[in-house]
C-alpha cells in the first residue's frame, strides 16, 4: 500500500491469514478507525486522540494506531502472534457496523 493511502480518521478492515495445515483468512475487525500513522517521517495523528491503542504495521513499514474495543484488541493480538495481517481501506460510502 503506497504511503499516504491511509490517513487518520480513515476506517479499515483487518484480515488475518493463518498458514499451516488448513490455511485460511479471517476478518479480525471491521470499520476500525485509524488514529495515527507512524513510520512515514513525522507521525500523522487525528486531532485530540490519544496514542495508547493497538497498532499494526503495513507492508510499507508504516504502523497504524487503531481505535478498537477490548475484544478487538484481544483478537488483533492473537492474529498478530499467529497470522499475517492485512488491511482493507473502507470506501467513503461503506456503512460502519459496530
């Protein structure tokens, strides 16, 4: 994903691809708000939002700090430990589901 493709306040879906005997992909979370994008020089942050949130790295070496629920944070931590993570940026007309 090219730098600048994801910005603070964008919404992303998180996907985890598990390898092994039965490779598969699972959706970890949908409609997650990006708080900060790190790793592209100066951090770009959404105004007024803290930085104590789970994060995930992109293929370009950027790190996304995300606003997630405690359950999503647990699922994301598990996926980071055992799977390859990828993101999908939501389009401007997609509906956010809680």
